[in-house]
C-alpha cells in the first residue's frame, strides 16, 4: 500500500518519536530500578553496621551480645517488611539467625560473590547482602548475611513496566494523529502549487506561479518551476519560429517552381527557353534538397541520438577534401585559398562532423567573399586553434551575436542576392558542441570575417 505524502510524514515522525520514547522509557525504568535497589542496599548496610557494632570475638570465636533491637517485629515477623539476619562462622556453620527465619530456610551466599543480590524466602522476594566479619587483625571470623523484603520494589517496578507498555501505543497513536494534522497544514501550500501548475497549458504558459511569502524550500521549488516554465516558453517560441521559418524557406522555392511551370504551359516556347527555365527549376530543387538535408541534420542533433565518434584525425586531409568539394565555386569567383598549417597536425574529434563544420565555414567564406578575394586557413599550435578568414562583406556588430541562430540572415537585401537558408552556422555550432570545440567569430563590415575553432587539448 502506497501512503499519501502527509501520511508518510506522520509515519516517519511517529517512528522517530517511538525510538525517542523507547529511550526515555528505558532511562526512566533504569533510574527507578537503581533507585529502588539502592534504597534497599542502604537499609541493608545500616542493619549490617548496627549488627557488627554489637559483635565481639575471642580468639577465633564470635561473641554475640543480646540486643533488644533483635527482638523487634522486623526481626520476628515474615509478613511486614521484615529484616532477616544470619551469622555463619568461618567454617560456614550457622551460629545465629533471626527468629523470623523459618526453620527450614537459610540465607545463601551470592552465587557470583556479589555483595548485594536478589533471592526469595518462604515465597517472599528479598534483597540480600553478605559481609565478612573480621577481627582487629583483619582475620575473617565468619559471615553476616542481611536480607530485607523487596516486595514493594518489585511491585513498583512491575507496575511501572505495565504503565510504560500500555502508554507506549497510546503515545504513538496520539503522535501519529497530531503529525497527520500538522502535515496536512504544512503541505497545504503544496496542494495550492499543484492546483496552480495544473491550470497552466501552452496557451497561458507565460503565467508564472505566485511566489510564497517566506524564502524557504517551497519558495525555491516555486522559483525552480517558474524557471522551468520560462525555458519551456522560450523553447516553444523557438519551435514555432523554427516551424514558421522552415515553412517559409520551403514554400519559397516551391512557389518559384510552380510559377515557372505555370508560365511554361501557357503557350509553346522555343527549346532554349524551356532549357533555361528547367535549369532554374533544377537549381531550386537542389536548394530545396539542401534545405531538407540541413533540417534533418538539425532534427537528428536535437534528438540527442547523434554522438561524436572521436579519434585522432589529420586536419590537413579534411581541409583538402573540403577545398576539392568547393573548387568550382572558388574558381567562378576567382577566390584564392591559402592554407598555413603543417601536414602532421592532428586533432581529436569526429571526422564526418569536422568535414561538415569546415565545409560550411568555407562555403560561407566563398558566398560572402568578394570577387577576386582570398580565404586564409591557419593553425595556431599554442592555442590549438583553426581559423578560417575571408576578406568579404563582413557582419555588423548588431548581427554578430545572432549568426548561430536558426534561419538568421544578417541582411535581407544581401539574402535576396546570396542564396542560403540560415541553417549552416546553427549546424556548425551544434556539431562543434558535440565534440567540445569552442566556436568564436570576429568580423568587420567590408573587411571580412574570421571563424575560430578551439580544440581541447
């Protein structure tokens, strides 16, 4: 059975009180027990001192004076708090015993030689003490055994045990009930928090929970939930923006393809016109294909299923492959590419991911580079940094912080001329993060842009 939270609190409190109560009850019993027997032992010592003071000895014999006190009721009756006396000589023979000792009863020595011990006589519980009788030279002449009734002490301890045993479950029951009431009041704000949080959905996720008055654990919980709601709201806005931007980017080439085809079917045209228009359609299809591939890459990255397969990689070979891929584009714009890194440079990363990252950065440098411009690819061995620099149109400082955002294009006027989806740098940043590579960028308008890749040692 699963208990409710308030009942679990009450149960844990009750268990803690049960443990504490057992300790307290145990301490009470020990104190009463020791006090009861300490009182009896004091009575025995007092009786022993009185008896010893009235004993004499001659050589090895004990001489017992007649004492009026020995004829008192406590020495002649068994019924009412009697005191029993018995004296043995050094051979163990009984040479005196009080008249209240039954004929067939003797006081025995302690089985473990303790001074004080418990026993019984004539079905009556007694407390005994045995003491040596020594002469002035310290020689032991015999033993004195003094016994007193412990019936009252036994009854007190027995009653105390019953009181503790009976009161223990009642204490626990009362504790559980009071803890349940206290827990209900304590978690009432939690129920209010649950009710408020349950009323939040995607339409009103911006409505944050009201913070409690006191800055306690409940305040921290509410603050944490509010922070979570803010992150969810931001994620939802980004998702909506992403969907909107993706729809727009897909719709644009589709609309252009549809428009071109509608123009072509209105009337017959020369073959050269069809070839030109079909070539334009193929270009738009290629652009759409690239866009969908980038969207799939981002979806795979966001799903958390993509993991970097790190290994030691020769950086020079990756850059060579990338430059061969974009050789046609660099030739069309007459862009010269200079590399300044040793052939033996190796980095720790994922080969495929690095090719995608460097390919996107080189592609950007070509697209935004000037006609007859140049691209510099360099390596700093001290900081383990790869840099890709162009002397293109650059990026203004207001756009620079946002260039890694999805579908972000720094300048709409340039975007209409330079084709792109605004997804490349977003993919670059995420793939770099998977490999623990830090990305930084510096740029000046009309002077160029430099991307830095910092590899961990």
